[in-house]
């Protein structure tokens, strides 16, 4: 299965394209390892997770390069993720020693009732292509901390950092505790979801995939953990600082080329400062250096993940209604790789497709509002509810608005 560098469009590796037989083998390896793993103490699990954190820290530069080349993110962004990933494993290491049960009053006379936490057994994690190493850590860490065995299926576009970490982890973990299987959603992901020996499936991905997994997991009555799409609003009240807002949009809207489920893709601005915010925002975004991360540490934004994703992003712009205005960007960049210019779309209306659907690319929309109440109605007016933000110089006012935002998992 070819793995492509989205900055160049060139194949940089070939990995196995897993099939149903490989899923069976991975589950068999996990089942074989499970009895001994269940005997491990919380202290054992803590020490192994701390050792895995050290693996990331000691191999940070290699993992950074793989993440940058495979995802197309700037080296500075990929490098910043490494200490964060290691720290997450250390956090879960601490959690391994704080899992507890409790004694209760007797429910039946003459007996003591005890609640005891038990591992589920084998759990599967299906990770996305935007933060492959970080999302793997978020699924592996809590699974191992609670005494489970993990099978990870990375996104077919971005398996390299996960595979390399798994190789390094073999020096730390007993066999069969951490398993990685590469391949397409069908048959690999679907096979994991349908396997009766897997007790839980965790997905970070898009809404339609989440719906499919929820339906198919029901056949074996397994638990699911779904972290899906977002359409995060940034509510800019009339006392906000336009320059500060512009810098926040640069980070919140275009980080990782906008390929982030919490990306601030809807900028809602008070009509009193709308022109000032747009005047500060446009030059800030136009000054961003968009290029192959290999060109240097000053690259601020790389490509989107694939030709298919670039066509998806540009498709939203091609379908814009006549009342919408592309203020800057709105087109691809160069003839090598999958680049899209950082884009701002103004004069949009609440029911427009680009406002209501997740683009997952370097595109933000800007809307006006006349009152704080109108802003909250616009902010809450989508089917997504993952993340949101409020900008104001008045902390009390910002917190009051935040309480009425229907977001947060």
C-alpha cells in the first residue's frame, strides 16, 4: 500500500495492505497475551507507560520527521507534538495507579457489596490522518493504563509514525500487548469493529464513519467511543482586540492546514468591529508562508493530506452561492503536492453549505452579528458541538457567553 508525501505527491514508503486474515491474526495475538497482562499490577502498567513516554522523547526527531513528511505539517508543529505526546503517556501512567473500586452498604443482609473495576479486554483504536501519533497515544495510553490490550489501525494515508513507534515499543512492551495493523477501512477497520472478541472500538474520524461503526458495533454489543467532526465558532464580541483576533484565527483556523476537528472555521464578528477585524485578518493570513515543510523552519502551513482532500476543499469554494465573497485565497498552489491557499470567505449566510458542513481545510468563513444573543444563535446553529471560543476584553462577559454555547465533549 503506497504512502504519499502530500507536499510532493511522491510515494515515500510502501506498507502492508491488511486483510481479514490479518485482523484475525492480530486478535489472536492479543488473546494470547491477555491472561498474563491481566495479572500485571497498576505499578507494572505505570512503569511500562513511563517507558513508552521515554521512547517518544528519545526518538523525537525521527518521529517528527516522519510526521512532517507523511502528514505534510511544518516541522515546528510536528516537533511541538512530541513532548505533548510523551506527557500524555505520563499522565495515563499516573492514572493507572488511581483506578479504584468502592465498598458500599450491604444490599443483601449479611453480605458486603463491593464495586470492582475490571479491564474490558481487547480494545481497538482507529486513528485519523491529521494527528496520527498523537491520536494513537490518546487511544493506546488509557487502554493500557486500565489493563486492556490495544489494536491500533492507523489511517491508510498516515501510518508511518505509528509503525515506527510500534517497532520501538517492542523493546518495552511484552508481545501482543500493542498491535498495529495497516490497511483500508474495509476490510481492516470493519473487521475490527465486527470481531466478537474486541470489546470496545474507539474512532477519531468523520461523522459518517462514526455512524457506520456505531451500527456495525451493535451486532456484537460492543462499546464505542466516537470523537467526530467539528465546525467550531469563534465569537468575537464588540470589545475584542482586532489584532489579537487576527493572530488567534491564524492559529485556530489554519493550524495543520485547517485539518483539525476543533479548528476555528466560523468567525462570528460584531458588526461594530467587523471591518476592523477583517482589515487585520486579511494581511495576517496572506503573509503566512505556505510551502513544503522541507523548505525550512519558517514554513507556517503545509498541504492538505491528499489530492482527494484538495478537491473536496476546492469543491466547497466552487459551490459558493453568489452572495458569498472569497476575500483571499480560494485556489490551489503550485503544480507539486496538494496545496490550497489560506482562504477567507465573507458575506456568507447561516444556511450556506460552507457554514453548515465541515470543510477540513485552510478555509474560514466570516459572519456579522448585531447582538450577543444573535451571535450565540449563529454559533449554536449547526449540528456540530465539539469546540468553540469567545473573544472579549471583559472576562465576565466572555464567560457568560461561553456558558450559553452548546459545545464541548
